[in-house]
């Protein structure tokens, strides 16, 4: 029983570190416009992601800032590897965040 508890504690600690790292990377990409979308999105959603979704999000954060931002705002088509449920959630989150701030342009 103790070994299971220690393993669960270790896994939780590793998971927490991974989530913190993802949130940090989402907020500090070096491209402010992307930071303001991805940071709050990560803060709100990554804790609920599955392991596969976390892998996908980590890979997404490796993409060049200009490309990623263009996919999110729709000025460039999203490549098939990144076009899916989470990207749609990011795009919707961006739209909702702008509405909440009173920016009806969404961009």
C-alpha cells in the first residue's frame, strides 16, 4: 500500500511540474499576442487535459510563434496535424476572451 501511495505522489508531483511548465511556456512564448491567448487558455484548461492532449499541446507550443498565431486568428490555414478539437477550443477561447474584454472585433 505504501509503495502505491509513493508512486501516486510521485506521479502527481511530475504531473504538477509538467502542467506548470506548460502554463509557463504558454505565457512566455516571446510573441505577446500569442501569449495573451495561449497563457489564459493553458491556465484554464491544461489541468483537465488527458496525457495525449498534453502531448499535443506541448507539440503545439514548439511551433513558430508567427505560424501558430496565424492559425489561431485564421489568417493562415491550420495544418491537419494541429487542426482538431483543441485548436478549435483555442480559437473559441480567443473569441470569447475578446468579447469578455469588450473587443467585438475578436482580434
